[in-house]
C-alpha cells in the first residue's frame, strides 16, 4: 500500500466540490455516495504518487477531468443493469458509476496489473459489492451474462472498441464511447456491422474542453448502411 501523502486534499473540501458539480449535472448523490467518491479521490492521489495511474497530478484537475467527467454520463444509464468498463485504468468511469448507481452491476477490465490492484483495493475499502475486477485482454474475456452497456473512456478507436468487445454485448445492448471532439474519421471507419445511433454532447463542470458520448449499436440484419 502506498505511503500517506501529507499534501492530500481534505475530504470535506472534495465533498463540497463534488456536491456542487453533481448539482450542475442534475445528479442527486447521497451522503454515502459523496463520502465514497471523496475517499476514492484520496486513494487515487495516494496510489498515483507511486504507481503513476494517471498523468494528472493535481487533485483538483483529477476531480474535474476524472470524477466529474465520469459522472457526466450518469443520466444516460437509467435503464442499465449490467455494465462493462473496458480499459478502466484507475476505475474510470466504472468505479465512479458503481458508486453513483449502487444497484448497477459493474465489471472493470484492464490489462495492467497495478491498475487492477488499485481497483480491487478501492472495491475493498469502499465495500463496493456491485463491482467485479478482471485483469487481462477484453477479447479474451467471457461471461455468463452479457452486458447492457459496454463503456470506454479513451480506450481505443471506435472500430477496435466494438471489434474487441462486441462478443460481450447483449443483443439489445449499446456501446458508449467517451470522447473529446466528435471523432469523424473513426465514425466513418466503423465496421459496417455497427452503427452510431446517437452523439450526446457532455457538459462537464469547470471543464471548457469538448466532451461527447458516442452511442453505438449493432446494425439490424438486412440494413444496407451501418450509419443510418
């Protein structure tokens, strides 16, 4: 376990900023959720000092670029029951979504052992019973129950995302790719078996950069064009 860092932020200050940001996003978070999100950020800061989980070092930037960014897709998951986060890294967005939606089953997968070790530690410390952590390649993952939503945050191109993890998506499921600018070239190179069904602009509190959620689904059998 990483040593304590005396420069870590105060959890009360994190909680205040989280509550403010959640209101801007139209998300209601209870005391338990706010406490867990605050503790998550402290843990991320501690581990990052040793294991380099993210290039972002400043905790306020982590709060905006990681936690708030992850929370921005919460309103789009109201009907989701079983979610997979591919290339989860430090548990983003999967661990954040698992805290925001305690009833949501969340599976996280990453190939880097130090990152899955961190995610498992967070799972234990925050008692996240709705979380499963896997180490390995997503194309080699097989599950008994397929996923309603498979999400990625800067994991790969859209084409690679769906080709590597398409075998894990439920028949009526959706891919959610979190991107910055709309990836026009990636959309045009998407396999014809898939289509972009929606592009949602995301407004992240205190972040001026563009964010978009690219929603993809399997092309209906017989449809001539994947992007129609």
